C-alpha cells in the first residue's frame, strides 16, 4: 500500500481505486509520446459526508500522481509527495473557497492557468474543494475545460454528494466518481492517539461524539472553548418547553456561532492585514515612506471585503455544526423513546437525552428534527441567520410545549 494514502481513514475501497489509477497514470507517462497520458482520467469527483476526507483524498491522489519514487506512486517521502501534501508544489493548486460561493470570474482565472504545462511535475493538478459552492456561471466556465482538458491537466472536485444540488449533472457526468464513507469511531480514535498523541480516554471520547468527523474530533479533544461551545448548544433542548425560551436560545446560539467563527478567522485576518500593509510599505522610514499607502485604499478595502465574506461563511458553518449537534440530540432522544439499539451520536449526554425521551412523544421529537433540517435548508439559501434560527427554535418550543 502506498504510504501517502495512510492519511485516509476507513476508505479501503477508495484507496485501492486511487492507487490503481495513479499506477496506470505512471505507466502512461512513461509510454511513447503519441499516447502520452492516454490512460489518465482528467476529471475526478470526490464525494462523501463531512469528515470523510474528500479534500484529503484528492490531495493524496495528487501526491501519488506527482510522486517521483522509483518504487511506485505515493511513497510519501520524496520531494514531490511532501511538497504536494504541504501545499508547496508549484504544479498543484488548491482552490479553497472562503466566501459563500466560487464566482465566475474566479473560475475563469483558474481555467486560464489550467492550460499551462506543468513546470516540474508530471501533471498540472487543480483541486477544487467545496465544489458545491460553484455558481452556475462558474460551473459552466469549468465545464468547457473539463470537456476538452489539456493532456497534462487534472481536475479534482470535492462535494458532499453527486446530487444536482451539490454538483451540476453535466460536470458530474464528465468526472470519475470516488465515494467516501464516514470513518468508524475506532479508526478516528486510533488516529488521534497515533498522530496527535492523545491519551486513549480522550481520543475515544472525542471520536465517539464527532459523528465521524476527524477534524471535529481533534478540535474537541484539544480545544477547551470548542468543548464549552458544544456544551452550551446541547444544554438548550431541555429548556425549550418554557415560554420565551426560544428567543433566549436563539441569541445564545447566534452568539456561540459568532464566537466560534471569530476563533477560526481572527488570526488569519490579522496576519493577512499585516502582510498586505507591510507589502504596501507601511512602517517604512525611508524617503517616500510617508506616502507609501497613498492610493492603496482600494486594495485594503478589497481585503476587508474578502475577510467579511469569510466571516459570513465561517458563522454559517459554525451555525451548521451547532444545528447538526442539535439534530443529533433529538435523534438520540427519538431512538431512545422507540427503544432502538442504534448507537447514539452524543453518548456523553445519555442521561439528559433519556429524560427528554421519557417526557416527549416520538412524533414531537421528529417534528423538532424536521424544524432543524428546514433551518439548515433555509441557511443554505442565504436566509438571514437571525430569522432562520429564531423561526426554528420557536417551532421547536411550540412542539415541546405540546409534549
């Protein structure tokens, strides 16, 4: 097994397919000039639930394709592998959308660079994470290139599912599809112990409550504030049967999500602003330094716009994580009320969930889950978070008061 694919947890079927593809690609690049790269798939689509490792799978395949080891693709140790995995390879470009969508102009710029030949590697690889954020115009711009890709260029798209709501049918039909699954709790716990050197109890606790998302598990295991924010969200359901509780809970949920988002973006924003100001001459003491920033207001304003868009995205992502936690809470209560033997999403909240299950009818719990899912859909269509969250919690509160 190629060591580079060890980063993928619980994806044996996908790893086998990716390894075979990278092996075939290596053979094709060593063939005659007339059939150069003929065996390579030039467009890939990686789908799977959050935490399954879509972007990691794409990056591992990129490393295997660029690998220069004579023993086989994906050694994980050569310069090509390590630079790809570290994000430093000149012929591997990762598109990580920070705003609400990927604009047409941005995609057209990417497409123009895709036509270039690789400078040092065997392939020019473009990884588009969160490809479900492509606007219709951006998807069409990418489609033209994917339909007739340069022989040396490979596109890798990552999306939650192959559903038309996540990825355009025309794009999907031109990609080789790799489906990833949710890693097991045991696999996540083992990774936390071996890679992050966490003790067994912490690793298993974090893995059990992460819903199969290793990134979330790692954060909960190592970040006190992340644990506190989760506890705040999961303390809401038992209180929502009281009048006016929905408004207070909405304020708490929005504040928690905003705090979570600031934690993730504040350091990045500060670094970007300082780097730009330095590049524009701020802090200089030489001749002309006083006027170095004159005429640069537009550049700084564009950075502020980008950071504002990132903050909006981060808040919505934080809200979505909170909503998934809430949905899992009511789901556990529903299963408990029905006597199902399926494992819980929040095993550490078993006592509180059992009390909720005893006091609430199964159909009420199901209505609560529906309200949360409807809220997620509303946020996905850019409904104001304040309105969507308040409406959701008001609906849940009404159902809870009815028992």
